[in-house]
């Protein structure tokens, strides 16, 4: 066989493998929303972005069963959402293009904060109020969470300056700075340092805080500061996650960096306080939902219940889990663009395919509650099966190109890479003939 014929053959084999990989992948893909969505229950969703990426085409919407009731899409990104007693919706957001109030930044600038949305406004859902401040970047500077403490009083997690802030009638009335507990960089606004992405009220003066980049949850008490660390760094800080992706920093050079065990929590989101000895967490970096229980003997927090897959599809960067009043768990599976309700035995009782990139969901009328049924500890599940490099590559593909089909995994990426190599080899061989 001459080089020309061999080159054509290699190129054809590459094309056939490429097409075959995608066709078979689509044909055998697990069905999202395959469970009968006959429930008329309402689910409120905050969606961070769309097919163009994580920082554009955000929206807030309400679904009833599987039908969309209303939608508001005027921000680049929306994050945490919650329904208010008066029927309006509170939503953390980020948006660009502001011409006024840009502070130290050039116009047009990016702002973040929270909005109040009226779903019943004349002409359709609309933003009726906003609290926002300018930030250096639309990436890793957003307010991901806002909680209403009382009428006109709001608690926000400020990722830009890494702090908790209470805002009352538009004025800051209380602040807790993370630099009082962690080694700070010279200017937190110039790097993705801690990525504080969630704050929930535990009781009158205690807040549960998610410090994503440190793999830790904190209990912060007003007037006292940090009173508990979930996934505490017991070895004094070995630097195991120091300066990962320009995140944590050892500013005083003593080698002591507070960073939790990534096998327990890894870049988590949206914890829910179940009781004094249990929390439910979207363990994003480990692609799982985990319920942690405090060991009564050692005081350490340990995985008790884990969800890693559903509907024959592994979770991919889940970012919210709520224990519902009925005892089930509502999951926001971000990179698979789906919502799930699962029973304690992990059976899927409801699922929904979402447009764009969902960040957080709440089942109405309760929303995310403080306190909830804890599950009996039944050990953890080791999914295994990850393929080195291909697993990382798949994550990168879905991160950079959110429009890639949800079913595109390690096998498909491997097939595509081999097909491209075959096609390239065929071209080289053909023109060397």
C-alpha cells in the first residue's frame, strides 16, 4: 500500500471514528428528565450563565413540574435566589455595562450585589430594586449569596473583598473580614483568594459560611468571630492547597496555611445546616453531594451519606443541595444542566433539564430551610473509574465550552482525540506521498 492510499485510509478512519463517537454517545446518553415530572410543585432557579459561558446570559426562573412559569434575564449572571413573603424574589447577581457609580474603575464597569424581582410586574417579570457596588472583575468577584435578616436588612457574602456584610436600608451596618482568620494577600480584589460563596443564618447571631478555596465551612458568630471550623486543618497547615490556581497564600511565610482535607470537602458550595451535628454540602470538586456528621468521639466531621451519580450519569460540579421538608434532597447538578430530587435511598423521584448553567434551586414554598432531616450514616461510595488526564480534560472542555453535550465524558473525549490524531496522520501521510 502506497503512502497516498494509506493516508486516505487513516483520514477516513479518523472521520468515521469521530462521527461514530458522537453518534453513539448521543444515542446512548442517559435521559435527563426521564422521571415523570407530573408534580405541580414549584422550583425557583438561579442560573449563572448560558451556552456562551459562565458570565453571560444569566437568568432567574420558576418552573412548575417541568413547565416554566416566568423568567427574568437582565443580568449577566444570577446566583442564589429566594422567594420572599410578598411574592417577590431576592437574587444575588453580577452585571456589566454600568456607566455610573463605578468608583475606582473605568466606565463601563461591572457591579455585583442583589436584586429584588417582581414576577407579576406589568409587562412581565422585572427588577424593582437593586443594591450593587463596583468590582474589579466579573470573574471571582461576584456576590453569590444574599440572605434577608429582616425587612430592609440583608446579609451578603462579598467575594470581592472576602467578607460578610450586613446592609440595612442601603448602608453597611456590620462586617466580618476573612483576613481576621486567614492569611490575606496585599489586595484581595486582585486574586481569587478565598472565594467565599455562601452564608446562611444558623440562628440569631451565628452564620454558616462556605470558604470555597480553603475547603472549609466556618461558623461565624457576631461579636466573637469564628467559633467552629468544619474540615479543620489539624496538622498546622502543610500547604497542600497553597497557591492552587493563585488562591490561598502564606503571607507571613510561616508555612501555616488553613486548608481543609480535599477528601472531605473540595471547593464546596451552598451548605445547609441540618442540626448541630450534621450539614449537607454540594462538594463540587469531588463531584458529589455529601452529608457530614460530627463524630461524637473525636469531634471530627466525616462523610455519612454521599450521592455521586443519578440517572446513570455522574454528577459534574454540583453546586447546591437542599434537604426538603418531605425528607428528599433537591440537587443542582451544574455541569450536567439538571435538577434532581432524590430519596434517601438515592432513587430519583423528579428531574429536570435546565437551559444554561444552573447555580442554585429552591423548592417552594419552603426554600432552603435551617434544620432538616439527617440521613442515617451508610458509608461513602467510591465511584472510581476516572481516567487520568482524560477526566481532567473532560472537566476543562465542559468549563470552557458549556454548550458541549452533558453526556460528553472521558470515553468520548478519548475517541475524539484518537480520531483527530488519525485524521492528522492521514493528512501528513497523504502529502508526503
